C-alpha cells in the first residue's frame, strides 16, 4: 500500500477493561509507575488444585458494563470486548445512539473465543452426565460473538470481522481495520480484541508447555520478567481493549480529538516452526510497518515489544530489533508492558496498541517492570526500566505482536502532523 | 412455581429494564425476550416442568401465547 495515495487513518478513541478497575488513563498511569496487576490465581471450579500467577479483572461487573440483556447471553470474552468497545466509543465522543451506518465496521481479535462456555458445556455433558447442552452454547462460544454484539449495540453496518491469529489476533484486527479505511471500504472501524483464558483447560495447557512463569503466592506480582536474566515465562491474562480508527477527513469534520496516526502495518509469517519464533520473519514485519509509515530507524523512539517473558522469544525479538535498527538500536527505547498486564493472548495486541498510542500522545514511555539485570542475549537496545521515561520527544512508535504459528504483526503509530 | 412466575423470574434475570407488570397481553420483545433468550427460557421450562417443546414450535408474540403453549404441553404430559 502506498502511503501517499491511500487515505490516512486517525486514532480517535481508546477503551479497555483494566485489571485495576479504572479507565485507560488510570491504566497507563499505573504502567508508568511499573505497577503489576499479576496476582496469585486459584481456579475456583477445579477439583484438583490449580493455582498460577495470572491477571484478572475482579472489579469488572458485566451487567453494569454491558447491560443485562447482553451479559445474560454472552461468554466473558464477549463481555470484556463489548465493554472495551463501549469505552472507546464514548472516548471518541460518539453518541451511543448514533444512527446506524454502513460505512462503520468492527474488526476484532480473539485467540480462543468462548472457551469458558465450551468448558462449561463439556463439564455438564462429560462430568455431570447431562444429556443436553445449553441452547446458547453456540451463540456464546463462537469466535465472532464479541464483534457481532459490538456491531448490534452500536449500529455498525459495514464489515464485521473477527481474526484469530493466536497472540497477534488483535494487532491483526487493528491492522486490517486500517487497511479497510485506507482503501475506502469504511470511514470508521472499532478495532481491538478480547480474551478470557482463565479456564482450567487453558491454564493446564500452558502449564504443560512449561511456559508459565515460576513463582508462589508472595512473589506472583514479580513473576513476569521479560528480558531479565533467569526469566522463567509468561503470565496468562484476561482483558479487552479497543481503538476507534477513523479516516482522517471524517475525524476532522466531526471535530474529533486525534491521539495520533496509525501510519503503517507490517505482517509476515516466519514459515519455519509452529511455536519457535524466527528473527528473520519478525524483521520483515517490522521493516514493512516502518516502510509503509515512511519511518527511518532514527524516527522511531519507542517499541512496545511483544516480550512475553519466555526464554527464547524475548532474545529472538531483540535480535530482530537490532537487525532492523542497526546503529540506532542502542538508542531505541524498548519495553514489555506484559510484565505488568500479563499476556492476554488474542487481546494482547490491542492492549499494547492502546499503551503505545498513549505513550506517543503523552511523550511518556512505560518501563518493563521487574527488569533489574538484562540478560546477555537480550542486550543491544535501550531497555526502559524503573520509573520509565517522561518528557520524551517521542514522534513515532511501534507495537510488536508475534504469535504461535509464526504470524507477526507490527503497528506503526506517529504523532499527527 | 407456575409458568407465569417462571417467566417473571426469567425476565428479571435477563432484561435491562424489567417491567413492573407482566400481563398476558405483554409482547415478549417489549419485556426483553428475543428469539435468542427465548431458546434459553424454553430450555429452563423443559428442565423445570419435564416437558419437551417440539422443534417446529410456533413463534409466540405475547406472554399469553407462550403460556398457552406451556400449559398445553403440561396438560398433555399429565394426561400421558
């Protein structure tokens, strides 16, 4: 896509369900303080003891956030998604009763959709011996349920799309929304993702892959330590986040506040291995996003890294960044906010895009929490630690999302000019 | 619990603004029961009253029509 001939895309609204209970602004302030939302999570329903560090949203009240009519017929992943979308819509100054419009759409991401509903159905059939499942099982569990409820609630009559690209799902959903606006198919798209992965089968599965950070109840908040020497893994998280993306003229005409421009989207597939990332594939995605946004290495002031906290993944991402940024890599501020909000799988890209947008808009870069000694294999960039960076002259920033399956998605944002 | 009480409980649990008064003339859509949660209501009624709705159930529009279907099935069950 040629940046000079396509339509520009503005970010005009941000919304989320925060594990801290407040709004996106409060969430970002806590990220800047290096505050961890990771807690020790005891699964409430399993007979066998199931405990892990995790990020959850205890203050989230689905009925209050999305109404009883929706909350009573939806899986938690949809509830988190609709709530985040409503917040972004309000933040963009759009009235909830705006007339339905065919030029407005939804682009959503989720890795595992309504797993809690599926797990409940299996429990009833296999464990409790029931011979029937709830008639709402299909409508609650389907991966596009969140997107559809958002479209129905807000009268969005354009394309209603759902992407499932593992941990890059919502970076892809945002990037594909960007494409639809660029090419003229839509003037406004609400894009983001949601995930509710704290189902016992999902927690057990990640445990079995030996990818969950090691800790105990006391040390849980410090369990996720991306780029740290001796890091032990990731922390599962639930959550939802949304961005309102608008064609530039559309945003200006209605006098919308513009946070920044989404200027580039790079995608690639490693085509090497299902779960082992490859630096060359990541390099291609970062390069593509920067090229489309017209950014040189020296223009990019911050990268919100994928940085899940895994032994292999973190090192490979840094080697990709040093390859792309060359002599500028040592100056490039990099942090992984997953150290604080955990890994929300299909919602991770949207949460991190929201953080990247606020970092740009405020000139503040959040740190990688719990990072004290950078691992040798993760050296080569300017790791942001401690209290983060304030009063920066940030003009452009990237958000990386690298998924199982080898799918890479990179979003390039820049300040409005 | 009779069928009207079941319906009132259900509406209280599912509707954003459950109406004070539900009468036989109330339209299902107006009291917050659409085709999706009607499925769940039928499921609950089947569990509670041991009845079975046929797949080709006519789509009821009012509370009265729904209760008539409930009662007919319950009566058929008692007579069986």
